[in-house]
C-alpha cells in the first residue's frame, strides 16, 4: 500500500477514488514514562519514552488507515494528514489520527 502526503503518486494516474479513510489510535502513557518525562522537564533533554510511544501510535494509525483502504480495494492513500492531541483530565492519553483519500491506480 502506497501512503503519501502528496495528492498524486509519481508516474501513476488515479483510476478511481474509493473514499476517505481514517486511522485512529488512543494510547495511555504509564506512570514510569511520566516520571522520566518529569525529570527531563526539570533537567532538560528529550523524553525517549514519550518519543517511542508517539512513534508507535503514529505507525499504528498509518497501518490502520492502510488496512481500511485495502478493504475498499485501493492501491494507495493520497493526501494523508496527521493530527496529535492529548486527552483525559490529567492529559495522560495520547491520540494520533490520520486521514487520506483511498484510490485505485492505473
């Protein structure tokens, strides 16, 4: 499955638009990652735990979107957009969403 942020796939033409597809992931950040991030906030530096969780959530959202496009018979998803939000009363949840247009290519 080709997934791209562009509106076209190089050297290919869109034969059919299958519809808009989405991928959504909501994940919790555990107390140990919160403690590590808190220390990073005080002393500076990158939060590896949060970065790993964000990468994992992003990859899962893209894979879910690709799976939904494949169920429609698409070859690609074009015009992909990503969004990130924090949720929950203590901002302890991370939501990653992506959307794009599933297409059949020539």
